[in-house]
């Protein structure tokens, strides 16, 4: 039988002779399956495989994440030297990866060349101790972690600084290699011997080893993945950290090398050369991907120049070794040639370090304290230092650095040429330095004009929106899960801390009034009621606001008020600077800070600043915040808190607000569209005024409007509002074209008469006496510009302009002869389809539309009122209302029509309403109007024919008596209605009937017409050409 069982000498190489050849590869395959499935499952939990590898370094090296990393790494120490033990442990763990990545391809070469003398030596590089020692050490580390986690609040420092890094970083590769050896029992190792001199090489004992090894591998591998994704990102003891998804990949890569070594040991690569080539290629591809990703993104955040360089060297070494082994295996060379090929390996290491170091320096944050970062000459260091100063727990900062940190933050806040993100974080930190003493001041911060002040607490949450609870709030920053960013409200609690008491600080609670304007506190160090706070000789002390410690300056209330007023002005500067630079993160931070300040009732805003803040927040990616902002602005506009002309004076506010058109919430999009409609109606009510539509609505905003128009075609209220917006834009655009064309006609006509008038003046002046010539010449020069206007009447006939705007006319009157005065194309679809839900024969005025049109203007030719139709103007329109007289005999004829045609082509190209949008609006509104008319007709015929009888879905009976003309008309009308309803796609027809029809018509449709739709859908299969009247009762 062979040496397979414990009663005789056991050797694994004898398993095939005992019929257990499958047992050699089965454990390795199971380990590969576990490695792959557990790793992919963890990657999927991090956001899906498609979002794991962002190759944009700006997305990874977020200054906020870097600042948080620096802030969390601060540790209070009486020494000026920072503790670096944990950093050294992490670096040592990465250095341990270096030989693992380098030697794994060499194992393939050694096994493929069948040189067993070097095999044991190379494998020993992965585990320097025996299996028994590694198992005992791994069990000891696991027990320590379990015991420390039982009281995590007291032992968190030990866990984060020692237990976790040692187990899952420094000793991870030896531990995982040991459990893999237990689970697969590779040949050539000294294995643990059980009592009775039996080891895992005995088939009857292999089950014990395999189960222990597999369980240990699962626990260690899964725990390492959990630590890298959920525990290490929250660590407060590291000055650098890797991207979370990259950490998962690295755990898989560190586990992959020992698993490959077990596979290489289980396969006879000397006979199966193809397997050796395939394994080597896979190793090279994996290392190449990791090297490219590391070089492109530099995934170590914070002070990560050295860690990124170490990883680049490890991957480069693995790639070079894999290439050498691939050439060796392909050519069947000897190990001597491989040793010569590996000689330049140190050069590869130096070259990889040098090249990667150049790129790593661009993203590296110096390993300095917060004060040293603020004093660093680099602008990037200033931003990270300001963010770190905001997030740091100041109880971990040396008290001697408080004054210096305050001065550096104040200088950064005043520097107008600095990065706006660093400035706003400096301002936010300084706000907490002064807010404690400002509470005793009566000075108002912000707007002092009573007429311009915004009402208090004008902030509305869109609680009635059912989609608000379904949209998960997308956190933009890592710190938002840990630190409440200066949110000051009625539940504020402040704890003053005496820093002179060392580590045992006794907090004193400060109660807050409901208005947040006055605090009552009892402090042993001073009397707060008098407004004079005494802190001994300490210029700075520590306060606590909502579980966060801050530096507070000891000062008088009036000084604190002056400081906060300056911070408010600088905040507005930063907001304007961020908007001009389109720095979205700084825009969000500045606007959010001002909004929170306003909600704390420490700040009074005027309406202009309020709209600027909220519209800026609309450009963020926080869906819940955008919903509340849009709801608040909609309420402010509809209730008259914010005047409509404010949007016209600040066009950028409107363009920022139109970002809400891309929100997934139906209610939010409708409210944004309604506010936009109100603004355009205000422009139309002022007859266009001096508003330039091309400056009021930028191309990016028009693209958002078009996207919303095509996306919300199934929501009638949104679709109808967006259609009205396009109609208003078309009307306003044509009014401006009328005004511009009239101005151009006057200018061209005056240019035609200028030479003739100049000659006339010259001859008359020379005929006069010299004494009168000068006086008359000056008079003629003064009247030259006035003489241009009557000269226009010699060339152009002045025609009347329309008396009302296009949007004021009803659909029922568009086709009348009276409308020919306004357009040369009476079939223009936008004009014909403005009213989509007529309920009577009278015109329904649109809310906010002006009843008066533009003033009389000079017209060279009739102006086309539709930008949709491509037909040529009808000759009757021009001949009936306009007359272009013959030019004067003394001058050659002026060809003005080609000029006007060229200008018309340019206007069509720059039109605000695209051709496809205009055609779609005409189609939607025409179909809705026809459905509305057919429903009314069916309702009238049904009630006049048989009020008690339903015609829906009755069985066909050819012998039944027919009810005559009225029933036939009812069947035809209903059939037409059903056919039209089924073919009206993307018209929000169902929503239109549910919301726009009158209640009795809606009930009639639901009871009589809608059942026919289901019947038609079921009966459409037998014969599509059969008449639909068989659906209805006779």
C-alpha cells in the first residue's frame, strides 16, 4: 500500500500509490477558493468592483482626508519629539513584503528546474521559525486581542498601537504561511508532530491538520480584511494611511504569495512546463497592475512618501524577477543563468525608488506637527494644517503651542491669495476661539438694516417629501462620521476646561439659553454674569462644544464681537473666491459654515447673502441637503421673502440653483422649475427690460434644463412646467430680437443718409457768410443725429407691433387671421400648443404673464415668432402688414434682406430652445389637448345616450340589437381615445389625467375608459386590424 498511515512511516510522496493523489491538490484548490471568494466579497462591500480603483490622484489625496490623518495622529507629549514607534512598525511590515514579492517567482524557477537543494532554503525565507512556534504566537496574539477588546474604551490605545499592527501587519505573512502549511501539508517542511510520532503526512491524521489550518487561515485572513477596512481607517495614532480599497487588495496580495507557494509545491512543474509559465505570467501581471496603480495614484495618504516608495520597489522587484523566471522556464535554462540575470536587481530597486519618489513628493505631506505645517512654506501644507487644526482634539496639543497656532490661523484667514479651502477652515477654527465670550455681547453680527434682514431661522426641511427618507445622505468627507462640524444650535453645551490641571481636567458645564444669545455659567475662575471672564494669566484655554474640544481666547465681549465681524466678512470673501475658482469643496465648506452660523442665531443675513449661500449648496452632491435648500428657496420665493428681481440682478445665483434640476427627487425638480418659471415671468412682465437671456442662463444651465426635460417626461407637473419655461424663453428671446432688429434698422438707415446730409450741410455752410457759417454749422451738427430718424421713414414703412405677448394667447385663437399680424408662420408648433389642458373656449392666462406686449418698434420685415418651423415665411404676411418702399432714385438700391437673413441664421444657431425640444413640446401638448377633447366628447355622448349603462368590456353578441347613432358615436370616440392614449408615449398621459383633468372627467375615465386599455392590451394579439368596436356593449 505505501507509507500513508500512522502505523507505518508516513511520507506524502507516497499518497498517489495509496490512491490519494487527489488529496494532494484538493486542499490547495480549497484554499484558493476561500482566498478569492472572501476577498471579492470584501471588495464588493467597499462599493463594487467598478469603483475600487479610482486612478485620479486628486480624488485619493483629498486635503480633508490628509488633514484628518494628521489631526488624528497628534499625541500629547511633554517632549518636542513625536512618538514614531507605530510608524516604524508599519514600515517594517511593508519591508517584510519585499522578500515575499521577490522570492515567490523564484520558487517557480527552483521547482521547474528540479533543484531541490535550494528549495528548502528559499522557502525558509517566508517563515523563519517552526510551525509550532508560529501557531503558539498566533494563538497568543489572538487571545490578547480578544481580552483587550472586552474593555475597548480603556485598552483602545494598546489595541491600535500594538496588538493590531503586530498581528495583522508585522507578523501577518509568517502567520498566514504557517496556517497554509497546516492546511495543505507541503512536502519538504518540518511539520508539527502529534503524540505517537504521527504528522500531517499521515493520511489518517491529515484531517486534523487540515481543519485546524483552514480555520486558522479563515480567522486570520478575514480578521485582517476587517481590520484594514473598518478599524485602521479610524485609527488615531498614524500620520499616514492607505486608501481602503487598496488595503483590501494588499491583504489579498500578501496572502496570494504564500498560496502560490503551496500551489507550486503541490504541482510537478518540471513535467508541466505550461503550468510554470502560466503561474509566472500571472505573478507578473498582478505585480504590474499594483505598480502602475501605485505610481499613478500614490495610494498612501498623508506623510506617505516612504511607504509609497517601499511598495513601488517591492512591485518592481517582483516584475523583474518574474520576467527573468519566465525567460528561464521558456528556454529551459539552468539556475546559474538566473543568478546572473538577478545581479542587476539592486539597480532596479534604486531606479524604482528614484522614479517613484519624484511623483510621491507631489502628494506628500511632511511628517510635521500642526504648528509646523502652518509654518511650512508650502501652500498644500497650510491647507492640511488648517484642516488638522479644525479636527484635532486640542487636549492632545501642547498648551505652549496655542498662541502660535492662533496667530498662524489668523494670518491664513486674512491671506486673500491663499487656497480658499485652507482659509475657510482657519476661519471655522477661529470662530470657536471667540464664540464663548461673544455670548455676553449685544453687538449684532452681519446685516444691521432692518429692511434687508432675513427673518430668523428661515430654513425649511422638506419633511413632507416622501423621497427624503429613501435617499441616503452621501457623506462627502471622512470626518463627518466622527466630528460635528461647528453645528451650533439650541442644544449647545459648552464645557470649560482648566488646562493647568494637567491630564486630570475637571469640566464645568455652561448652560445655554434658548435664544443662544446669553449664557449663565458658574466658574471658579471668574464671574461670567458681568461679561468679564477671568482665566488667571492664561491667554488661551480649552472649551468643549458637543463632545469636541476647542481653543478659546480669553478676551472682552466687545473684542470677541469685533473678531467675529471680521470673520464674517472674510467668510464672504472666501465664498466669492471659491465660486470664482469653481472650487466645489471650498464652496461647500464656506456656504455650510455660514448657514450653520445663521441657524445658530448668532448671525443676521440679508436676502442677497442668503440666496448666495443656498444656491451655492445646490451645486453640492449631498442629496438631502439639496432637497432642503431647494425647499427653502421655493418657500422664500413663493411667500415673498426673496424678491424675484434679486435673481435678475445676480444671474450666477440662478445658474447655481439650476443644479437642482438634476436631483433624483420629483418634488425638488418641480420646485426648482417653478422658481425658474417665476423668474422668467417676472422678466416677461417687465417687457424684457435690459435682461440678457444669454447671460441670465448659461450654456451649462441650459444643458441641465434640457436633460431634465427629457428625463421627466412621465411626470406631468414637471413636464408641463419645463415646457412653460421653454415657451417663456422663446417669447423673451423673440422680444429681444425685435428690439435688436429695430435698433439695427435705425442704425443702417442712418448710415445710408449720413453721406447725403454731410454734403448738404457742407454746401449750405459754404453759401453763408463766414460770420454765420460757424453758428449754423454747430446747429447742423447738433441736429444731425436727430435727422437720422425721419430719414428712416423714407426707406421703411413702420408697422404695428403685436399688442400682446405670445404666451398670453390661447390655443384656440392661434390659427385665426388675427394671429397673422404676429407671425409669418401661423403653423408654428410652440404657439399652437401653449395651453395643454383647455377646459373652456376662453383663453386661460398664465400666472405672472403680462397682458401688455412690447412697445411699437420699427420693423424691416415681419419677425418669425416660431423657432421650430423651418418653413419659409408666407408672402401674405409681409405683403399685408409690411411695405418695403423703393430706394431713393439718387442712391443705389440697398440689399438689406441678405443681411437680415444671415442674422436670422445666426440667431437660429444660438437659439435657447433647440429644434428637437420645440418639436417635442408641440407633440406633447397637442396629444394632451386631443385626449382632453376626446374625454370631454366621450363624457357628453355617454351621458346623453345612456347615463346608466356602461360600454366597457361587454362580451360580443352579434344578435344583440344596436342602440343606434349615439351608441355608434360613443364607440368611435372611445376607440379613438383608447388608440390615442396607447400611442402617446413620453407625454405623461397617465399623470396628466390623474392631475390635470377635472374630477368628474377623471372619474369617468377611470370607470369607463381605463378598463378598455386593459382589454385592448389583451385582445391586440388575435388581430390588430379588426375594428375596436367589439370591445364595447351594444
